[in-house]
C-alpha cells in the first residue's frame, strides 16, 4: 500500500478513495483516505484549495477533503492507480488547509 494510491473500495462500486496515509504505516489494518467524487456530480462546494479538482485517467474528480476518514484495509482491494506524481502538491495543500488553516 502506497500513499496516493487510488482505490474503489469493495461494497461501494461507485466510490473512489485516495490513500493519504504514510506508506511507512502500511502494516496497520486501516488507512486514512479521502473520497473522490466525479466533478460532474453537481457538488458546488468545491473550494479550489480545500477540494481541488484532480484529473485521473482523463476524468475529473473533486477531492472531498472534508470527508477524510479511516478505512479498513480489507475493504480497499487493489489500487487502481497512483496519483502522487501528478497530485501530491494539491492533495498535501488541501490537507494542510483542512488541519492548519493555510
């Protein structure tokens, strides 16, 4: 399990989740993740810094940082992709804004 892997957790086929937990902690039975929703889903509360739009495999998703949560690893399955190279800075900035206010 690697930081910034993207999953489609089992039992929720329409949901996407990006793992934001440090890879050093991959032996734990849970991961911290942030949901991704399709940008066309009609969510109007996407604040650029807090909820950036991320393009993954040609599709736009809103990172719903305010819904950050723990997810048991048994529900994650295999990663679909890893978005660290393209989105590390914007995801980290969104978490900093959520927790630090800047």
